[in-house]
C-alpha cells in the first residue's frame, strides 16, 4: 500500500533524525497491536460520522504517556490529514522498514505444541549461521501440524511437519495399485 509505505518512510527518517528510532519502533509495535486487537478502535478511526478533531483527541488520549512525543505528533498529523484509516498499515510498514534498515531477518517457527527454550535457542543459532545480520525468531502454534515444525525465513520454508508427511503419503498411495 503506497500510502502506508510513504508515511512509514517519513516517520522512519524523522525518528532517525531525532535520535529516537528505537523508541518509535517500540511505539509503532504498540500502535500495530492496538489496531490489531481492538476492532472498535478501527471502526472508530474509519467512521465518516466522527469529526476529525474528536478523533485527534481520542487518539491522543489513548496513546498519551504510552508513546514518544514524536509518535504522538505523527499520529495526530495522520488523523488531521484524514489518513487515520491507514494507521495499522503504516505501523506494520514502519516495523518492516525498521527491520530492513537494521538488517533484522524474521524467522517464524510453527509447531503443534510450541517449543521449549533449548530448542528455540538451537533453531535461532542455526538460522544465524546461515544468514547475515540479526535474526528475530517468532514462535507460532498450529495444532493442525500434528507434530514436527515449519520454519519460514523470508521466502524460504522448511516443512518438517507430520501433517505434511501424511499428506505426501496420501498422494503416494492415491496413485498406486493399493487403491484397487
């Protein structure tokens, strides 16, 4: 989304100039989380009935004291320019651009029941050996995998799940003489 990309890039540059890049990154993660988990807030932002000054006041009330002045000012400007409906997308894009700027690669490991800290540390170490830069490991749980794991790094994926192996067996047997 072009609007989100442009606003995120502008905020990244501003935060970098002000020496508050890390703080604004944390702020935008908070904004992204608030938008993602509060449907009422998104409906409020998208409402054409609510006046802009009311939206600015509510946004300031919600985020005041929780985010930096740079972020709060940015959110107010965003709302004044009637771009508040893009807030979640801008926050998400900012996080993405920040990670690119800092050369941070996100690896996602999905398992059926979660992984313990020892396995997580081993996976993180293996991923770090195969990539350049810093690695952030995100853990997800998907009970449909039955067992094993799926590791996704950028556009590459390793699927060592039980459900994948069962699916492969199903395909093998469906084309064989065992179906007669």
